[in-house]
């Protein structure tokens, strides 16, 4: 058996997990769990896509204490405790934060929504019953799991599929008031009507052409909107390439996630690639035009939970090389996306196929809806 690790804390997690299992006695599925924990260490977008799971847990178990582990950088987004969730922030490279998790016990139910390796962490935290999706590999990842759930056999968003980890009635669709504004440090935010163009992405294969971003920025400026450019850490050069003359206000690696939530919340429009920012926009409730190249608009679009969101996916359906079918190492027959690296795909033809006129047309449509709206997206709170 080889138990690989991505951080120095995994040896302690495995040992504590084995000790908990040996001392725990017979495992029984809880009928009315009083303490529940969602265990993961996902990226930003995947973490936000757990929102329907959290909403469903709260609906099915209204009186339970519900905790969720998450990377420390994301914890500020949850400072308002959406759905009454308590966040347990940690970093796998920080032994102290992992030790804090291992000191906990008494969870009746643990839900593992992504990599089943985290079922070992759930067991090390004293979970008496662990539920996860079937099919992760290698097999050792699954050993602590007590009960498996299958991914949907028909097309669905990852967010809606994740909610299936809990039995019971579906949660209400996401809407106003369901995500309290997170606490944040003040920053110099725009004061008029503005739009955000998030031009960065973790993968170079999700970067749209800089000349097209410039054309879109000019198009929006002519409509009377202040253009604001954003990007993440290490993506400052992308912003400079889009705006070499510094014509627009830019927040390149300058905002934490709570500040970015507030920037998006006050915006009239967001245009971004299919990245975690597109999903952050869903909980900030900003009208969004998302550019889908390698990613699947079916799996990562609105779905049922966010069906009321002003969220438009610009994509070329059935692009020939968007043909991979694995998600978190599980094969899903109906799925079509692409997770290739630069070594496998030197240039994203799927993003090239999204020409500027396609995006301008969707932007026009989104702005027209926002102007007419008197509902959830009418009020644009300024940071």
C-alpha cells in the first residue's frame, strides 16, 4: 500500500484515522445526526459549488451543528455564516491547523464531496459515518467510507450532483439574503456604474485573447460603464497585456476573496473565464457572462440551484476536443470537458472560437435584462 501525500501532515492524519477506527467499535448510520462535517480541501470554484449541499444539509437537519473544512484563504467568504455553517479553516502545509482538526471528535456524519482521500481526515476527526461519491482511485482512498453515492446518470451541474450526497428534499433555489455579506477590509472601490473584467485564470488554456479583452473594454466604456480589470496572484502580466497603457482601474492580485466579493456585488456586470471567479459571482449575485473554453457549461453552469441567477455561458457546444469524461477521477459517461495541460494542448482553440461579437451580443443581452430587472439583481450594493 502506498499512501501518497501532498503535505507534511498526512502521516499524522492516517495514523490518527487508523487509531480512531480501531477504537470506534461497530459503525452505525445515524438517523438524526446532531453534528455534521463536510470535509474537503477544494479550489475556490469547487468550494463555492458546495453551496447547494450546505443548503440541503440545513434544510434536512435544521437543528444540527454543521461544520465545513476549507482552505484558510477561503474562510473570510464564510464569515457571515451562510446557512449557519461554521468553517474550520486549515492548510495542509500547516501542521498546527491540521492538529486543530484532529483534536475534534463527536461528528455523527461526515460528507466528503471531492477527493475521497479526505475520508481519512473525516475519520481522523472522529466521524462515526462517512458518505462520499463512489469510484475514486486508488482504492486506499475509499477505505474509511461507509456509504457511497453515485454521480448522476444524466447531465447535471456539479453543484446539483453534490447536493445528492444528502438524502431528502432539494434546497430552495439560491436568492437574495442567502449569503450574508462577508466582513472585509475597506479598499478604494469604484463609486459609479462599473463592470468587472476578470482577465486572469490559473490555467493558460483558460486565458482569452488580450486583444479581444481590449475590444470588449472599449465597447463597455462607450456604454458609459467604468471598466475595472481584476486578476489573481501571479497574473499581473495578464492585466498589463490587456491594458498596456493603464487606461482602466485594475486590481491585479490586490484583493482578498472577501474584498473581491464586495467588488463583484457592486458591479453592473462581470465578464470572466470559466474559473472560480465565475462561481464567486453566483454567491455575490452579479450578472455574469462566463467564457467556457475547455470547461463544460453543462457541469459548471447555472443548473437547478442557481436557476434564477443572471448567468450566461458563452461556449461552443460539442467542441471536438472537449471530449474527456473524468471528474475527480470518476468516469461520467455523459460528461464532456477538457483538463489537458499545455504539454498536451499548446493552444486552446476552444477559446479562440469565442469571437468578440459572440461575447458582445451576450453582454448586450445581459445589460438589457439588468436594466429592466426589478427583482433580485436590481439593487447593486456598493462596497
